[in-house]
């Protein structure tokens, strides 16, 4: 029993003695950056001195546990990660370490170029034309991708509308209209945004488009009647 304990202790000590506590300047330069987690979400890798940190899903100070010189454990993901260079496309990747030794490496999370942006980043900087093109590219590749979900974009539009960021809301709803032109609801939302922004003509036009797609939209009927009366009175 004593021999087993000593052997385990020696192996444990050897393991950690072979793992450097700090990350080299070469490693820091190589892996720092933004990695595409999905079509409209990123993982940012950065360093404080030589310690590796992640920004992901609103958390800005995720500090993975260094397992060895190549591997880190991220408890927030319940995954071990490594950084690998893909020889096939000559791109740097953040990967999840395969759970089984027989599993192949999946190069899923590509490091973005410095000039690359995801659609939501374009929205944050009010670059709506670029955001639209990026969302359309995602939709063309996979129409079921969550990034182009009608309800999620509508919720984002209303978030801006509640904050009285009318132009932002209108642009987000306009993107949703392009992505989902057969939806009555997206035109209804755009009509409401125009109405609250004081653009009665555009509001009426979009409420009518909504009604054309859904004749049972009684709210659109009421708003059209109210807004047309307002136009006559003016």
C-alpha cells in the first residue's frame, strides 16, 4: 500500500513538473483572437500577463484550468480545449479535446481574421447593410440556423424599440422582413416601429402588408384605420 502511494505521488509530481505554469510569448501570439463558435457567436481568447482567459456568452473573465502545455479545462463548457493548426486549410482552430481516444479531432471553431465580423457585431456598430448580407449568407447556407430565427430577431428589434432606439429597431425589423418575407408578424412589427418613430405612411404600408399575409390580423386592421384617420385629420 505504501509503495502504491509513493508511486502515485511520484507520477503526479512528474506530471506537473513537465507542465509549465506560464504560457510562452509564441503561444500567446498564436492563439490570441476571436474564434467562431457558431455562425453568429464567438469565443474570444485573451491573456492577462501570461494567463489565458476567455470571453463567451456575456462572461468576460473565464479562466480555464491549465491541464498541460497544450490543454485547458473550461468548467463553464465542461470541456477540455486545445489550439490546433489545420494543415488542410492552413487555419488556426480552438478545438474540444475528443472524449475517447478513438474519436477524431473536429476542427469546428476557426480563428477569425482581424477584419472578419459576425452579423450581430455589424448590428452593434449600426452597419445594417453588412449585417443583412451576413444574415442572408447564413440563411442561404442553412435556413434553420438559429442566427436567422425570426422570433429572436424580432425580440432584438423590440428590445431596441423599448429603449426608444427607433432607427435601430426599424433596421432590425427590415432585416427580418428580408429574411422572412412571407411572415405577417415581421411586417406588423416593422409597422409598429415606424408608427412609434412618427412615420405614419410607412407604418400604414407595412400594416397593410401584414394584413395581406394574414387577413385575421385584427390589430393591423385597427392600426390601419387609426393611422389613416390621423392622416385625414392632418
